[in-house]
C-alpha cells in the first residue's frame, strides 16, 4: 500500500525529474536563445515557447502497465484526451530489466500534465508493484576490447 507521504514524495520527484529531464526538441534558429537580434543584454519572451515540443521517458514496472493502460485502453486514452500529450508505451521490457518505457511528448504544458496524470494513475493502483529489476543503462554499453 502506498501512503500519502510516499505519494507526495513521488509527485515532487516527478516534477523535479520533468524539469531536469524534459528536453527541447525544437530550438530557435539563432544561437542566442531569447535575445532580441542586434540588442545586447536584452531578451524577449518567446511567444512560441508553449508550443515547443518536449519529451520525457518514464520507466514503469511492467506489472503496473496494465493498470496504467486500463480496461480497453480507457486509462491511457483518458490521459491523452485530457492533457493533449502523445503517450507511447513500449511492448517489450528494457534489456535485463522488468521495466517498460512510457514516452510522453507534447508541449511543455501537455507533457508536464501527462507526467502528473500518469504518476497519479499509478499511485491509485492498490496492487502497485515496486520495480523488481531496475533498468541499468550501463548494461547496454559494449566493452571495448
């Protein structure tokens, strides 16, 4: 059973992870991001900033994926509809792991909203399963000989 303190900690961690791991796929053409061309030391708010494409990959224990998806896809489709984010769930676990990837893409706002909805949905699961075998990215690095 997941207690309230753990749920709050997970939500805070997800927000921090979203800030640290969300990456911008589309960047302005000029190298001085946000600067008004020809002006030094000034910047302007980019009106298209909310339309930038962002993405994040969450790792979820495979035993929790069924609950996330829901009966007939209702759970994940609801999150897609409410947030407007694109969500793709891998069909296979990661190598040497019991985790699947949940890829979320969209604008900064839709991506962040989808992260919160996914985590909230996972925490609603009374049969939540902790990760049995966490993914280790080092297992995908080939040794040099």
